[in-house]
C-alpha cells in the first residue's frame, strides 16, 4: 500500500497474541478482539507510530489505514 508500512505490519504482528481460533489479544493493553484484523486496527491506532495516511482524492489526513478505508467509502457512496 504505502512505503514504510511493512515495518508497521511486522510490529503489529509481534503485538498479537492468539488466545484461540477466534480470540486475539493485544500484548500492550490486553484488549481482546474476535478477529486478527480488528486487533490489528486497534494496535495500529493505539500502540504503533506510523506514517501519515493521506487520501489521494481529496488530501484529507486520516489517523490510520482503516480510517482511510472508511473515508474512501464516502467518496464512492456520498450521502
């Protein structure tokens, strides 16, 4: 996706603890999620320094890649 994100992804992976097939825990704050994806979003938003995420369509700054994904949906489906 963006340069520099491979390192962020590796840090996120190291902070994930698999409790079971459908429970994953953050090693920093012990937050539990039912999916790895949701836990990755939690860790990126709360525990990892990462590059700035900017919308290529309007220049808006988003706090995480997940926030950018949700932002881009609004470009496709404005209401």
